């Protein structure tokens, strides 16, 4: 949906997407409409205001009429929206697109939704960003993720960052020491969060609004239960449909954002405070361009991709930067049996790692030798050969030379478990709540343990002490993070079964076994307790505590890996075959 809206805004929807592309995108949306007429945040989720509103708009922008679509899909979607209070209840990212891209009229900025613990010492402490006042019923957005003291207290934010007007106060309390004292809290932020809000903040600061076409005017009438110009946007700024409110925000939060909107924002609109905002906007775009260049205009993911595309177009629609962005849109398009979608950022390296292991486990290596040779060549070609350009630490990047990404080399963002899986491929004998701050993962740790264990086997003298210390600390993390029932929480798959698989593989790679490891015995007990009557295992994305959506990408959004349904059965059968062969050899 984001891609369709972005291309409509810049006037390139028919240039980039052929009629067949558009037909397949609509087919994908139709195929995942729920029975109640709405759409979910992901293809298996219940209907949400966010998913339904954006899917509805995408269909309209792709040429469907208000009552068009397969089986009256558009009218059914609109009915769901209106029956649930109208698009006024869309959460913060939806408010951004509707308010600033499509439906905005007056320059009246309203703060919206954030989640921080009550009594967090925010004043002067979290003065991290500079907010811009532009829009209607939407969230204040960070103007610079490059400004703030590293010593600021940690704050967990799940939807937006509208606390940032306090930054101006901090600036003028520390004017003489600006460059020394205000370095960055943003470097500690989860990269996805930081890089999404960079172009978003620039667009806020530019007071950008998309073209007001007859279609947009029609959408204003279709999406709200009252006339658009009669909506009380001051009341709307904290409105979020109950279907979308994953973390209810406390009253103290609404009070804080009300204070920022009514008292701090007017101050920032006037000189000399406005000069700080201008500087922050320049810094934001510096980060956007740096990310573009070092990912060869792929960007870290699909959400940021379209925002950076629009930001570069707003900055200069004739620039090479914008043209390079446009040229890489096809890299995100993926056609499958259910239609065409914009994939998150590609998972070529990750999928290949699993596919290779499945083939090797099957024992059919000679039959698939040409395929394995091509896969080996792809792994070699996909390794990142250089660190990010320039002083990458100043841009809050880490070393990447020698690593592998989740997708292809151009992506440039090193991933620890993809790097570990990439290393394993050179062995010929075998084979998204926590939004703001990066954390450790069982899956990544397991892959690293397995790779280091394998490396130690083939190169036993190379940095032996460092390798052993690293493995030891990682194993301790794995054991300490085990749940009381014997499972592990998987953050990038569904969920406890997935996490337990990775953890067990890590412990086995280090020489642990059922007799020597309490953790493995507990894990086996957990897995046996979850076996279904038919002999298999299954797990819903709703399997987390208190029925919350868990397991995949920020706990609320599932990722669909189409290759898993083919790879995992082959892999499991291959491993079972090898196990049976070893048992037969031992008995004989």
C-alpha cells in the first residue's frame, strides 16, 4: 500500500507499474480481505483500521471505483471503516499518510500517540528531536535523529516520538557546547525505527502535502463518518481504533503531548528557535542520503524505501538521487500465487542458507550438485566487501566488511545470523513492543554459535581463546533466556517452537546432549508436550502470553516466508534419514 501511495504522490504510478502489475497488486489485496470486509496488519490478522484504510486507498488509487472490486470489495472495506468510527481512528503511521500525503488542508499540527512508562524523567532528559508543526490530527515527528546526548535515559517508544519539542529548550541551554554535548541517543535506537523517522521528519519539516486531486477529494468524503471540514482534529489526535491499539497509552502521555502542542510548538515556530529546526532538517536529509548511497538506493526496508523516495523527490524531483530510487522499486516486487506484493526487503541470503542445508541434509548432494555450485557462487558474491563509506560511526553504523546481509550485497546492512549462516555454507561436509532499542535474539545467537563452533573445528588455532570465550558467553545467554516451561521465545518466527529449535541447535553444536544438559532435557519435555494427536506440531502467531500477537517483527506484524513450506519438510526428512542411518550403523 505504501508503494502505491508513494507512486501516486510523485505521479509515477503508471510509469513504474504496468497494467499487469496493478492487476496483480489488486488481486493480492482481494485475496487477503477478511470476511468482515476489512484487512489486517498482516495476512492472517484480524481487521484493523490501519490495514483496512490503507488497502482501501490503494484499491482506489489503482483505479477501482467506490463500489468496485471483486465481490464488491471496495464497498465492503468502506463499510468496515465507517462502522468502526471512520479513518479518524487510524494509528500514527496511518495518520501520517492520510494527513500529510493525502487529506491535509490546514497547517494545524496535533500530537498523537506514544508509549512511554509513566514517571519517565523526560523533561530535558529526552530532548532528542525537534518537532515540526504541520498537519492535521497527526503525530509530531522527530526532526533529527542526530541530535541528543548519549547519556539520556532510555525511553521505549512504540508508535511515534512526539516528545521532541523539548529539544529546543535543551539546545538553548547548551548553545555554547552544542556540537560537543549533543551527539546521539539515536545511535542506540533500533535501526528500523531511526531510519523510518528520518525521511518522515524531513517531510514534516518541509510541510509537504501531496496533490489535491478529485480522487483525493472523493476519499475525504468516503473515509469519515462526518464531513471532513467539521472534524474536531484536536480531539482526534489521541483517537486510535481499539482494533489497532496494541499498547494503550497512559493519561500522563496525553497530558504531555497536549502541553507540547499548545505551549512548546508555538515557541518553535518563531525565530530564533526556528533556526534550530532548519539545521535539524539538514541533518535528517544527510542521514537519508547516507543510507541511500550505502544501500545503493535499496534502503533497509520497504517502509523506509518509499519515504526516502518521496523525500528525495520533494527535495529535487529532477535529481539523480530520486531517479536512482525509482529504478530500484522493482527489486521489492514479488509475484506469488496470491498476487503481487512489495516484500519487506528481500530474504535471498536467508532463504538460500536454509535451502542449502535442506539439500545437504537430504543426502542428494550429487543429484543437486549444479544447484549447490550456483548457490555457493551466490554466497560468495553476496558477501559485503567494504564497510559503510566515510566516518560510518558518526552515522551510527557498524563494521560490515566480511558480513552477509539478509538479502543481497547491495543492501549493505550486516546481520549476525546471516553472516553466521553464510560462513556455514563454505563447509563442504554439512550443509520485527521492542521497537526503539536493539536487543539480543536467540536466533542470531544460535547461528553465531554454530558458525563459530564450525570455524573452530576447521581452524582450531586461529584466535582460539577469543572464539571459545565468545561461544561460552553466547551459550550462557541461551541457557539464561530459556523459559520455565523449557521453551525459548523466537522473535523472527512463530514463535516458541521456532526459538526452541534455534536454541537446541546451538547447544548441540557446542557438544551438549540430553544427558549432560538440563536445558536440553527441559526443551525436549516442552516439545513433546506440544505434539499434536496426528504426530505433528503447529503454532499460531497468537501463541504468546495473554493471547498477544507475538513472534514476528515487533510482536505485531508477521512476515511471510513462502519458501519455508518447501524447505523445512525436506530438511526435517533429511535430518531424520541421517539419524536413522546412524542408528542402523551403530546397531550393526
